[in-house]
C-alpha cells in the first residue's frame, strides 16, 4: 500500500494537512486527528479522479526527501504525517476468516444493529483501522 507524506500544521481548533506530492490535495479539521482523517479522504478522492482519467499517480516521496527539500518547516511547528492511499478495486473477493465465536457474534449483532452485512461491517472496520480513524 502506498503512503504519501502529509504536512500537518495548525493550532487550537484550526488544523490542516497538505500533501505536497499531490498538487492541490489537502485536508482540515478542528483537531490534528480530524485534519488527518480529512486528508486521508482527500488523498483517496484525488487519486481516484486521476485514475479515472487514466493518469498515473505521482511517486510518493519520503519524509527525508521532503525535509531535504525544505518543504517541511519544523521550526514553524509543521510535522510529517503518513497518509495511506487505499483505493477499492470494485471487485469483491471471497475470503475465509477464522474468528473467535464470541467476537463473531458481537460483529453480527453490531452489523445487524447498523443495517449492514457481516462483510460490509468487517470491511468498514478494516478501512477505519488502516486509515487511522478513531
């Protein structure tokens, strides 16, 4: 999975993340976590728009590359954060999972409460975990 470096800055209840490798791609929020979550969604949408036009994605640079280039200003309070790029292929695949019976019962109960299938619930939980949502 590809990760792009985001540059986080802000204070109080105004935070932003810009992704220098993806021109115009950024996220924001009332907390660093909100800004990172918004940037994660923005990276996916940015990439999906490019791929829909059959345009390749830019290579992701490393934190070291961005520090060397001066694009991260740590003296100004900027921090590097890793933003995962997770794009659905649109092709479901059957997988055999082994889970504890109690956990599976809890998954089924919560999926049912939310009006989801077991598969949709597990996929949603996995996406949230990978993308770092709380």
